[in-house]
C-alpha cells in the first residue's frame, strides 16, 4: 500500500505539477478540507468569473459582439 501511495504522489507531482506537502497524519488540526485553501480557491474562481463577465460586457459595448434577437417559433 505504501508503494502505491508513493506512485500516486509521484504521479500528481511529476505529471500534474502538484506540490507534495508531506504526510500530515499526525498534524494538529488535520482535516479533509483545509478551509483557508478552499477559501482562496473560491476567491480565485470568483475573480476569474468577474474578469470573464467584464470582458463580455466590453465586447458588447464596443460592438465587437452583437446580440441577435431570437426568432419566433413559426419562422424557424
């Protein structure tokens, strides 16, 4: 089992670029979800969504993108 765990750690580190923070088995306050990390990930996602919305609005305001009215069902 330890060998398999090491292979999984190596895969996440080498192939996916994750940083291994060590074994936290005996760490005080150990939890499945690290709230401070989860909060920073949520904030990063909110910022990304804000930037996308801002870019979409800019494209509409400059006329680079135009909205087309939906056609009536009978005229499709």
